[in-house]
C-alpha cells in the first residue's frame, strides 16, 4: 500500500513503486499480498493497472 496526496503523476509513481516491490517479492519466492492499493486525499475509487486507487474518506469501518 502507498499513500499519495498529489495528483495523477504521484499515483503513477506509486503504481511503479508497487510493481517494483512485487518483482522483489517474486524474486525471493515469497507470497504476494492479496492486493495493491494507493490511498489518495480525494477523487473517485478506481482500479488502474491492477492497483486499487482509493480516496481516504472511503476507508472507514
């Protein structure tokens, strides 16, 4: 999971970072997490490149 408070450029950087981490996990023969997510300050929930993009106000009990 990553937290990005900026716009689309930072979200794309977060996606890249998560993919890099995923590659390292696979190289070490470890189990992948069940999902990848970027928490944003605002916006709509969506899925981009198999990564959940979720505004923080949607994360509530």
